[in-house]
């Protein structure tokens, strides 16, 4: 059986959330995680449900990189889009992983609608001195890098665009 990964997300000024996933791909520069049963509140973006309780999520984690990417679904496995989460590079300690959420996120639907999310939360965190200057610089650089890819249609990276839920489940069964 594939390892169960306990992934902790700390958001400055808020509680740490821990999510359990199965490790689908374990490469030095790519980790793919599958959560079969999301138990949080529905996430609504621009009047559409991006993820709901009971849904499966794929997470693409790139060690050393300041973001991860979620491939979101509804409970019936309908694919809704890619959620890019700006965060500190993942710290991996066997099956206990940790990252700090950096507030700013990006949403991209299969039909090409895109939006930067939570800019107000990032601004509030900056005002509250929850994000230091070096981290703000990292956030700005990562946002610019991702936006440059979005501008030329090369976002998300091919692995996140091509590895779907059915394929990930198949990898777990193999």
C-alpha cells in the first residue's frame, strides 16, 4: 500500500491544517498526492464550486519551489480546475510534510477563466506584520513567474495538465 502522507499547512495568524493524502508519485523534483475524500467546506470561486466535501483532489508538489498545484474536482469526479497555492517549499520528514501557506492563490478553469485569489488576505497579513520582507519578495517573484507562464499559455506545468484523477488512481492500484 502506498504511504499515507500527513501534510500540514500553516497559515500565519491562523491554525495549522493537516490533510491526509496517498503518495502517487515520489520523484526528487515531483511529488503527487491524492486525497480521495475532501472533508472541508465547499470552496466557491467566482460563483462556481471548485471543490466540495467528498471530492478527490490531486496535489502536485515540487520540492524547493514556492507553490504547489491542486487539481480540483467535485464529489462526482467532475474536474473543475487548477488551484495554485503560493507557499513555502515543502519540508519532508518521512510521512510528515509541512509548508507555510502564503495567502496568495491562483485559479484556472478548464475553459481558461483565471483569477488571482486572496490578494486582500495577503495585504492584511502584510499590514499585520505576519509576512516579512524577504517572504514578500519571494511571493512577488513567484507570482510574476507564474503569470508569465499564464500569459503564454504554458500554465499549469504539463504534469498537472496531463495527469488526471483516473490515471492517478490507476498508479495507486499498480
